[in-house]
């Protein structure tokens, strides 16, 4: 499976920013629009309906994300993601510790054909995306492959220490103090061919166990 560099980013801008400090229990069910940005542009359509955030990316070789307008630091981040249309050579998942002004964040994504990418982005991709686990994408049997297969992505972030799970199976751990807090987000990436549609549900940020 060919893997390309990340191409220029198109950001779905949020209108609100709420400071929450240390992670408080947060559970987004997407039953209401909330602060998540919805709409359509030349490369994507994002909408909330039927209790999910539905993100369709029609452009080729682009990455589209939307953020919640919140701020978290340490905590357990978790989201459910289900690809329902498009080629399986793609990327989709979550962002966390997002700085919208600088376009800095950690990125945790999987592909429909069973690969994982864990790393960080600085300046919206103007600098090289930096993988923090492996050399770039790596294959994992933890990923449920194909259309209509739901995957649960989870990160336990405590200071610089982060552990990444797909469907309760650990797929990587890193120590990196580049970003200490920020927003959360959803992301879909196309890798050569558009038409990737992913539905997201139950985005949680929970305090660490005492």
C-alpha cells in the first residue's frame, strides 16, 4: 500500500473556544450540533445527523479536520470511527492537544486497510509531519478493516507520556513534550483518490485514574 506525504491542510474553523484546563469528563454523542463546524467546501462535506459526525472528503490527496472548540491537557481520549464509503487506502482518526492558531497537534489515525500512523504536525504541515511510532505508517492487526467496520481509537496522555490503543490493543507508546494541552478534533485524509466518508461517534475525554 503506497503511503504519501501529508498534503496541504484545509481547516474547518471553529467559532468558539472554551478553556477547560485539566480534563473534566466530556462525552460528545453528536446528538446536537454543538460547536463542531459543519458545512461544505470544494473538498469536503461535514455534517451532524443521526447521532454521528459525518465527514466526506471528496478531494484527492488532502486532509480535512474539524475541532470542538475546547481545551484539554492530561486525560484519556477516545473516539469511535466507521468508514462507510470510499477507497480503503486512506487515513482517519483523532487530533488532540490542538493549537488552532499555529496548526500544531498530535495526530492518531488508522486506514481502512489496516495501517496506523501516530505522530505530530507543526505549522499545519508546512514542516514535515513527524511520526513518533515507526518510520511512517505501520501495519496492525488491531485495526478492523473494510467498510462499515467500527474502530475505537484511544490515547492515554499523562504529561509527555502517551499510550495509543486501537480496539483496546496497544499499538504504540511515546514520550514527547512538544504539546502539553489543546483542542480535540476529527480527521479524514485521502491518499490519491477522494470519496472517503467516515462517521464518528462518542468522542470522550476522561480524567486519568487516580
